[in-house]
C-alpha cells in the first residue's frame, strides 16, 4: 500500500483526495493545511472553475498537520502530493525529496526555470521520483490526440490550434502575483505549453501578442515557430465573463486526419461541447467512443499513473519533471515576447 500525504487542501487538494478514493493500492494517510476549518474536514469554502464544490468530510484515520515541515518527515508516508500554491512548490518539493519521499507536485512545476531545474536535480540527487501534475494528457480527448500523433496513425502532424480560456478566478488570492501564482500564463496556459511540447517537441521560437495585467500576461495568442509545414498556435487567458468559467479545446491537423474538440462549461445553460471528432479523407467524420471526462475520473487516471510509477520505481514519461520545466521555459519566453512585441528564440 502506498501511503500519501497531501499538502494544501484547496481545490486541487480536494480533487486529488476524492480521486485517490477511486484507486486501489494507495491510501491518503495524511493531510497538511494551514486553514483550521479545512483541516478539520469542513471543505465547504473550497471551489474551482470545474468539478464538485467542497462538502463536510469525515477525515477519521487521516493524520492532520498544520506544519508542512512536520508532514514531510512522517516516516509512514511514501509520497508527498503538493497541492499548495506554486510559490511553495520548489521549497516543499526539494525538502520532501531530501526527506526521502517521492513527490507528485501540481503544475506549474515552479514559476521560473531556475527553480524548476533545481527541483529536477534534487530528485536525481535523492534517487526519488518527481512527477508533475500535468493532467491534460489524461483527458480522454487529449489522450486520443496524443496517441494519434505519437503512433503516426494519421501521418505526420501539420499543426493546430489550442484554446484555454477562463473567467476571472476571483476566489484565488494572489492569482495575478508573478511571485505567487503567476497569472493565466503560468497557471492556465502552461497546460497547453506542456501538451504542445509533448506532442510537437520544443519550438525554435515563439511570438506572443496580448495584454498584461500588472506584471503578468492576462490574455494572449502565441505562434509556436517550428520548421514548416508544422504550424501551431494557442490562445489563453482570462476573459471576465463569469457565465463561462472554463473553456478548452483544439483543432489539430495531421496528414490524413483533422481532430476537433471543444468544451465550454456554461453552468446556467448546460455545457457546450463538440465531442472529439475525426475527419478523414473521403469525406468521413467519426466520433470515437472515449473514456469518462468527469473531472474526478480524469484526475484518477493521472493519479493511477503516479501510483504505477511509484510501484515500479520508474519515472513516468508523461509526468516527467523535465517536460514540466520546458513548459515553464515556454511560458517565460512567451511573456518576454508579449512584452517586447517580437519573436523570441527558445
Ligand atoms: N491540474 C489542474 O487542472 C489544476 C487546477 C487548479 C489548480 N491547480 C494547481 O494546484 C495548485 C493549488 O491550486 P488550488 O486552486 O488548489 O489553490 P487553493 O488556493 O484553492 O488551495 C491551496 C491551499 O493550500 C493551502 N496552503 C497555502 N500555503 C500553505 C502552507 N504553507 N501550509 C499549509 N497549507 C497551505 C491554502 O490554505 C489552500 O487551502 C496550484 O499549483 C495550481 O496551479 C491545478
């Protein structure tokens, strides 16, 4: 049995807790949270831009810590799952690795490439696993696209467009603070930067146009520059219409198929969805049957990969720290490009 301690019981800590309950061979043995109400099991103040709201929880049998330094040295724990705000990721991850724990840390790995690199090197030094919670490849539609591209089933990729837009997450303190959360570029778009890096490799340069809010990028479109014929763009950021809390989707071009997917959470109207659709030559269009897109199931799929990796004591290719570092490098270059209004080499 793998025993995990979750650090930070906000939206993600709660979703991870719920998702672990669906997986065999792992047990949430400890939680760490600075808010006494949440630590006691009153999770009603927790919310995010998708998934369930928090409820009153029965946490009997789960060790509770207010101080993260105490939880990471708990000898009964094998894995520390870091769900604290990004500013905490480097310090807590490095300390947990040095205390002999494997670490699964939420995205973004860190708010700058130097800290991200430090985390990867700490895992190498400690001989422990570091996995970063880039969940997007575990969404069934993105999983289909990842498989389609990496298998070459529809020929070489020609490029595509990605979209990830949210309304203002007013419940998150410090969202626009570059040293604490990093704004929409590092909090939100980093998912697409990671997926683009995963399926297309690192671009040679980026060109981003957009708007700033204080010191962080607020809304932006990026062209990722590869050698032709590959052409990739992504739009991301915050638009202040609370009626549409979350959108993501893509249109991907391969030599022998186009893949379409669009999802928009519309709480007042019901979600607007274009299910994953495959357009192939000869005028054919099909909608493959996919696994559950329920958010808790998607996170459970990601956590199953964490458990598999810990059990086998082998790194997970999808959750690799190095890939997560590259995603942060891209976000940094994109912000630089937006500010300088020119192409920036990667
Ligand atoms: N993969 C995804 O789709 C996804 C979605 C949302 C958030 N996230 C990531 O999850 C992480 C957390 O985000 P969130 O939305 O859950 O934030 P949140 O603010 O809802 O939760 C963070 C929790 O950490 C606690 N905390 C902060 N500092 C602490 C400390 N020193 N000791 C103990 N507890 C502390 C806070 O009290 C809070 O309850 C971020 O890295 C974020 O980017 C990922």
